[in-house]
């Protein structure tokens, strides 16, 4: 499979991502990887790939690409829809695409990110055992940057190009979280952060009860949250400590931030809470202005939810391989 980028619309950020570099964080290297790891995994599993195979993450705009060598593709994620020669094709399905066709990914209003997988994953040089693009460090993926016009992507797996476009009959149910109606908060489960007790009982209660909303100040590094001005503190001389995706930091003079995939590995602000791993994709796909409400859980529940999710992925992988 080989694609050549014809056009990247205004605002498009298309990068090669996998599940990141957890083993390199001890060296100060950001995790990187897919912002919505669930949709990334679904796109891969649809094709029989391992969930860790490299996909193309698209957000913010339209992508047009020419299929120079055909193969099998799958798109997953609430942020985009796939078109072949102008005709829509369903998400979470394996699509056989011949050479000489136009592939288009159109952004959708229901989310922010979508993931284009190909059989075997997209080929990219590994840095710290990962193909993920680290934009702050300018390494990994495709030359450490977003895709541009005339860039080419090649799959890691050679296949025979199909004669015509076709959709394989089976599909995966993604169990993607429902988008709440306007005015209804999205419930996000959190653990107490290491500095949880820096705040009073009243501030802690307000943090869990008052709806907040996602600011327009957002990136692959962090998503800022409005409506938490009551979390004032006097930790001006706070020493830098370890942080990771999902950490909620509270600066002295700015809105609190939920750290995301490309976040740094240390930070100098108190950490009030930690978004649990299975809820981070909700933050990634939530639109600017979306209301949030935090729900406090303990480490046992967070672990149970993560184990249940990983078991579900394993069962899906087995089912696909036995089809």
C-alpha cells in the first residue's frame, strides 16, 4: 500500500502514531502516540493488525491522497469520515482500495481525531522502539513532522493491489462513548493527585461537583480547562515533579491543564488529580466548550476498568484472527 498526499486542508495535522514510548519516559522523552488510543486500536484490529501498529492520526482539516499502490485500509474515530473517489465508505470496516483512486478524509463535527490504518501498519523508522511522531522533539513518524503535500506513506506489509474498491462484510463494534447532548457534562473519572490535600475540603468538593468546560487552548501536549478559578493555591515555590498524560496541573496564574500524549515528563505545578487511562480518549475527542464533570475513583476501580478494557481488546484480536 502506498499513498501520496495531494492536499492538506487548512488546520490539518496528520501524523504517524502508535502507542508511544512508555519505556523512554525515564530519559525525559514524551510518551507521544495516539491521542485516542481506543480508536487507534480499533482501526488496527479491523485489519488484523496488533493494536500497537502505526496508524495515520488526522485532526483539524481535510486530507486528500492518491493511492499509488492498492491494499486494505480501515478508518476509526469520531473525528473523520473516509471517502474513496468521492464515495463514502463506513468506518470500522476493512476496505479494499485499488491503485489509481482518490482517498479523502473529511473532518466530522462529532469528534477531533480519526485513525487510518493499513495492513501491517504504516512504515516508519523506529525511535526508542516506536514509530510515533513526537512533535515537540521533531523526531519519529514521517521526518518528525506533520504530513505535507507530496509526502508518501508506505505500508510495512506488501499486498497484491485489488482490482476494485470493495468493503469486507464484517465489522467491529467500537463501544465508543456516546457524545452527551449540549449542556450535559461528560463524566471523567479521576484519581486523587499527589497534591490533592493541598486544597481545602470545600475546594475538593467543588472540583468534583461544579461543571467545567474545555478551553480553545488545546494541543497534543495539553487541554486547558475553564471554570476552576476557585482552585487558588499558594504553591509558588513548588519543585518540579513527575507528570504523565492525564495529570491535571494547576498553575498559579493560568487555567488548569490536563496533560495529553505529547506532554513533558516533569512539571512545576501541583497535581490535583489524574484522569484514568480509559477516559483519556474522551478528553481527546471532546469538542471545545464541552462541559465536563469529574468523578473521583480509587486505584482499585481504575485498575479494574483498565484490565476489563484490555481484556476486551484481547478478545477482539482473537475474534478477528479466527474469522
